[in-house]
C-alpha cells in the first residue's frame, strides 16, 4: 500500500503549494465601475481571452464592500466582472484615472493578460484525467500485472503456454532414473500423438495423471520433459496462482484455463503443487475453512469431469502431499493414474550422477557406483547439489579437476553442514565427543544389521559436534531385528559416555529423538510389540481421527511402557557391547582425538573384520576380486607392460596407442 500513501502525500503537498487564499466576488459592470471611480480599486488585471477584469481592492474598499477582514489573513480581496468591450477597456480605465486625479486620489495600475487555451483545457478536464489515470493504475495493481492487465482481466488464467515446436529445452534423455514413471509419462505423450492407435480398440484416453513423491525427486522435471517432447500445446501453472484474496477469482481462472485448453486441444495442462488448491474440503488447517479455496476446487472438479466434455485435454499435476488432497480429485475420471516418483535406487543414482557430471571436469579415478552408494537416500536434487558443491570445493582449492575428496567434502557439507574448525572446544569436551562417536562406531560394527561405516569425525559441522557416517543398505522390507540394531547403534554414543566417563551430556539429544520415534513406530505402526501385536494406530490419510485418539487411556499407558522397555533394553545391550570391547573402543577414541577423522579401514584394523557382512561389503569385495582377476589376466596377456601403468583412459588408449591395462 506504499503507492497509495505516496499519492495521498503528493495530494497534500499540492494543496499546500497551490492553494489560493484570495477572496473573489463576482459583481456586475456598474458596481465594478462605481468601485473604481470611488478609489477603492488599486489595480486592475484584464484577461483579454476571457473578457474578464479583476479589480484588486484597497483595504478601505474591502471594508466598504464588507469582505472578511479576519486578522492574519494574507490573501488578496478582489472583485471580478465581465467587460462589455475588450477593445475599449483601456479607454474606460484611462477615463477613471483622469477622474481620480481630479479628486486627488491615486490612479489605478493596469495589466493586460492573455490566458492560455491549453491551461484552460487542463483546468477544465485535468481532474477527470487524473481520476482515470488513478483508476487505471489501481486496476493494474489489482491484476498483478497479469496477462493483458486491467481490473477486468483479474480472472484470467496466468498459465505459461508452450505451443507446438516451442517446448522447453528438457527432454526425456535429461531425466535420469525414474524408469517406471518415464514409461507412463511417455505413454501419455503417445496418447496425444497417435490417439487412433488406442481408440480403434475402444480404449479411452486417460484424463489425468498425478505425480506423487518426496521433494526433489524430479516431478516438475518430468513435466518439463513432457513439454519438450510433446508435439502439442503445453499449459503450465502453479496451484497458488488460483488462490487470490478476491472472491471468485480462483474459480474464474480455472474456467479460463480450461477454456484455453479446449481451444488448443489436443493439449496438456500441468498444475504444479496442486495441494495449494486441492486440499480436502472441510479439512483446512484454518479451522473455519476457506470458502474461496473450496469454490476454486469445486470449479476444478467440474471442469475436469463434469457435465461438459474435455476431449483431447490431459491434466498433469504434481504434489508431495497427496494425503491432503480431496478424494473427489483422486477418483478415476479425473486423475486416472497416480505415478509415484520415489527416491532413486542405486542404479538410478548412478544415472543421475552421469547426467550431472557431463559438464564437470571429473578425475578419471572417480567411481560413479561408489558415489551412488555413498548417497543412499539422496534425491535427484540432492545429487545435483553434491556435484555442484564438489566442483565449487575443487575450484576453491585451485584444482584442475574434481577429485574423490571433493565429492566426500560435498556430501559432508550437505548432510552435516559447514565445517566449523574455529569453534572453541575444551579438552574435556573433545574427550567426551570422541568417546561418544567411538561408541557409535564400536556398537554399530558389532551388530548384524549395522550399516557399513564410512568414517567417524569429531570436527564440528553445522549444529553437530561430531558425526559417524554410514552407507545404509537399500532394504525394501526391514525386519524387527534391523530396527532394534539401528536403535542400539543410535544409543551407543550415550552408552559410551555412561560407561567410560561416568556421566552423560546433552550431546545425544538428536540420537534420543530418533530412537524414541523409531520405538514408537515399532509399537504403534508396525505391530512389533509382543504386548500390542499386529495393531496399527496410525492414519496415513490424516482424515480419520482428527483430535481424538484411536485407543483408550489404558492402551496409551501400555504403549508408553512398551516404548520405554524397548529403548531401555537396547541401551543396556549397547552398554554390554561396549564393556566387552572396552579396549578397542578406547583405541578408536584415542585415534579420534589424535587425527579428528578416521575411516573404515582404521576401525577395521582395531575391531577386525565384521562378523556379519552386509550386502554393500559383499558387493565391494566381489568388485575387488573382479578387478584383481581382470588386471591379472591383462598382465598375463601383455607381459611387456610395466606393472604401474594402471591409469584408466576415456579414449581407450594411451598416448602411444597402447590400450590401458584396465579401465575400472
């Protein structure tokens, strides 16, 4: 509203500088002539264009004509009349002056002015013009500068239109991984390119597809690829573009969007973040509901599958909050398909790394598969950030190419935060942190389902004073023992403080939070408690229970006791492991205090090989055996080559034309 305050301020300034304090009275010619002959007029201003004469009165003349004579009034008193003949007014004034001279009175000063026609037009039509300009400016502001502008276009859709041959620069080749999602999306594009192939068999083209998945997994990227690949018009809009403060605007924009789509059919409409407008009716967080949002949703439901037809228009939408969408929006006939875009698996992450590393100068020794294993649980956006951050770190260190350490530093930076070596830590705190992190490493190493250790550090990063990095296993189904082992590993740090220092600190708050949530999920969601078996108290839709609990007070007490029992059992288990391997734990702690960072091989030298090998360990061992076998076979076939020539080459040959020993 600052623009409105500015207009009010300018108006006040104009009134201050241009206000006219003069007192003017309209009189006839006879009265004007009488005042002039009586000596009451000291000056006459004649406007020749308007045939008007203005007589400026003396103080005595103003009193005689009964003008307002309040003290402090600085304006002039004057009388105004229409002159009978502009050509002879000078003769009249000369006669008046002669009469005044004969009476011994001062003569009248005369000035002749010719008014401007432009100024008269401005004063006549200026206020009206200013009103229209102000109305136009306000209408532009209300429409938000939308398409066409003007207050009457506030209900127009703000969709970005990509016509035929004018798509985005993104294609399906730029979308790595997401094999199943790409198949369904490509089929939708094929529906519009070759509809006869399906309609000849009596099939109906789906009306909509909903892309669902966590943030950063590539939902919007898939839509951009559709816009780049489809040879049909593509309309893109955000769900928040429908929500406005004006009543009825959202519904009007929905109607206008589908009107554009029908005119351009066959075409694709993409609505990003549809949960902004498609939230379940009557379930809004604002308690009282939002009629405007619900009206917009009702209009969208009607347009997608109402009484009218929508032939040739396919709706794509993306959201990461599908549980909050209205059920009427998700039924077949509106969104016939729900395409789940999940976090990428190992092979998907390898493909994503290959896409983002195309324009980055990477060392030939980089193992893409190992990078993918180090980024378990990362989304596509996270991997893109890792590649960019690694390039920034390499450039910061004046390197010619991005090396393995740069990628590890980038992963640490993204997961743990910025390294803070300037943080002041006392020797006592350093000892406690090293004890805590060595406890995590020792306990996890001795557990069957413990994740493979990558490194342990006591260098502060972000809000953490230390961290242990693991390469989690990609499991589809997690057994009970795996959850218990994870909880035991989380409690290993607190248990080590208790066992080896005799006192506990506040550094384990995050571990305790994660452990407690996992124990509560084990009891309330997975039905793994022996006292409350096979019961799930969770509502994944978020619409069933509201503010009520689906269990009694007695069950709530039982849940609390079971959660406490599970956590305490795993805490005692962690303490027992640490007591059994106290010497090894102390060696890891002392090495951490000395080096600040230790790696998998350092822990392996102290604790020995793991009793239970994970799938990651087995795959890495198989890779090492396969590499050794290939290298030995190559050396036996090329005995003349030096044994140290093991550098890989992208071109497949060395500078002298000899192929390299072996390319990892």
